[in-house]
C-alpha cells in the first residue's frame, strides 16, 4: 500500500505538471481575450500546482519512510530526485513567482510594456527562470519514476 502511495503521489505531480505545461498554459494563451488575462490564469494555476506538488512530495517521502523504516532510504536516488523536485518547486513559488507578480502589478499590462523596459526585461528574465525550474521539476520527476520502477524491479 505504501509503495502504491509513492507511485500515486509521483504520478499526480508529474501529471499536473505536464497538464499545466502542455494543455492549460497554451490553451489560456490561445483562448483568453488578452495575454495579461492568460498570464494571470496560468500564474494562479501554477501556484495551486506548486502546493499540490509539495504536498505530494512530502507524502511520497513519508510513505517511503514508513515503508522502509529507515532514514537511509531517503538517500536513495529516487528519493533524492523527489527532494530536488520539492526544492525546485519551493524556490519557484517563494522566490520567483512573487517577484513576477510584483512586476506584473507595477507594469499594469505586460503585453503593453515595451520589451526594452527594465521592468519587462526583469519579468522576462524571471519567466525564463520559472520555466527552467519547472523543467527541472519535470526532469527530476521522470528520473524519480524511472528509479522507483527500477528499485521495484530489483526488489522482486
């Protein structure tokens, strides 16, 4: 049961990240009336996804700890990938997203702000950092899934 919880937590986290990145964000930018509205919606969804991801990560690690009954299991490669996922998510949510929101408020409209405006340039830089952090979470998640499956095969 605990191993199932580990896989379920990781699957939910990866699925939500993929859904946001490849369905919600592109859909918002193609369907909503303005890029500013789409960005606000994606930002809202990203905050919720980050919360869900951190909860999933804690549940994964707790289930692993209860299953193995040893703190050494948290140093296994798959568990370390989950720890990395949590760390990247927290950095994105606590350090990058609030700065982007503050810049969005200062500019009023991102799409109406000139690309060479210092506020817009900083926003674009932070957006790239946000995308890099989310990509890191996704790659670490794929690695964690591979490592957890490999670990399961080795135990059988």
